[in-house]
């Protein structure tokens, strides 16, 4: 096996681990794991947003963007990720700030489209599920899993809270 083949295999294993971790977040949220978090504080840095992603949108803002009545947003410990769940139904979206850059996404995402929200470039496509990525200045990205139009509405709110 060549070095390039080994590198490709290692990369595939890392990608699979990331997908499994994301699935674990959603499953943990559906099972009621993670603490409730109000979204009233203004986040000033990407690092703070990464530590407390539920502070990026309020319950009312998220409900308006997703067009559904929501339970209080809660942070799942893995990530951490802010889980947005319908009052009487499934998880309808997630928000997280993760390390990484768009090149890692663009090679794998299907139907990637660019838009601008809150003065920042955002990219929406499908990578297992509809997702929006917004590169941040600190080598990290805002990642919102929701249908593209809903994710753009959430990004417009969340990006205003990240300086």
C-alpha cells in the first residue's frame, strides 16, 4: 500500500469518526441528554460560541427561523452542539462552532451553494443531511444542520453574535 493510499484510508476513517460523532450528538439529544440552556447572552468570540452554541440564538428566534414550535434549545455535550427539537417531535436543527475550514467540506458536500448572511459568506449543501457552513476568522466554522433556507435564517442571527 502506497503512502497516498494509507493517507486516503486514514482520512476516510477520520471522516467516518466525525460522522459517527455527529450522529451520537443527535441521538443523545433525542434521548434527552445535555443540559438546557437559555440563549440570552451575547457571544463575543468564536471560542465562546464554540463553548456555548445555544447562546447564538434564542428559542423564539430559532422557532421563527425553523417555522416550528420548539422546546428550549439544549446543549449536547459532544461538540458541544446546540440541539433544536420540536415541542412534540424530532430534532429539527443543530448549531455548533467547529475547528476546520471550507476545503474539508467542499470536497465532500453535494450541491454546495454560496450566499451571504450578516456580511459573511455561507455555504449550504448536503453532507449526509442539509447543512450550512460559515467560515469564521479564527480557523473555525459555524455549522448549522437544517434545510438550507432555515439554516440561512439561523445563520443570519447567529453570525451577528460572533465577532
